[in-house]
């Protein structure tokens, strides 16, 4: 099974792909869509085009995306919601099953501790996926999201499905 993880963002959107065979997880690809200083419509098109290419190439069956959180700045939350909607729409169009997780759930799944900091998460992703180096922070978060789905027991999956 190929799993696509998405760390949505309106400036940088991270993605990561892993393959799960039994209990073994293998890193396939990771990257980011960099969109700083672009108008919203261009950002959304960039997300759509780049993720469309990734899905076409790797043919994931599942997408794991970060659940939206409530920021103090409502404008940031709205921009994040826009950026998050594109991968969800694209995944639905391509027949992927979609799951969402909170940052706390991802941290607990990957490190065993829900309050792990960014560097702890990046190091665990690097170690668990046997990466040669730490991935881009947003791509690392996306890989962690894919790993969270991979570690999820079957009986809990309905709770997280979008």
C-alpha cells in the first residue's frame, strides 16, 4: 500500500510518500510546494498541479492530511483551509481514501509523545524511514502523517476518515 502524507500550508505545502508492506515502511518520495509571494489562485493551482503529478507517478491508495487547527489569526486559518481543500479534492477525484489527524496525534504516533518538538519529529522520521538526511520540515511532517496512518489499527480507521 502506498500512502501519501500532506502537511498543508499556504506558503509551503509538504508531501511525503511511503509504502507499507506488512509492518515494514519504506520511503518513496518527499518534497514541498513553495508558494511564497504568489496570489491565492496561483498557489492553489501550484498545489493542484504538483500533487496531481505526484499522485499520477506513485499511485497512492490513501492520503493522510493534517486536520485543520484553530489559529489565533483568522486570516491564516482561512488561507490554510483553502490550501488544504485542494489535496482533499484531488484525492477524492483520484479515488484515494482520505484520513485526517491532529498534530498531537501525529506526534504521539511517531515519537510516543504528543508534545514532541519539531526536531524530535524530524529525527524520528529520519530514523524510522532510514533517510540519509533529515527531510525539509514540511516534507518531514508529511512523512509523519503518512506514518501515522500506517500505524493506525484497522478498528480505529473510521474515526479519522474524511
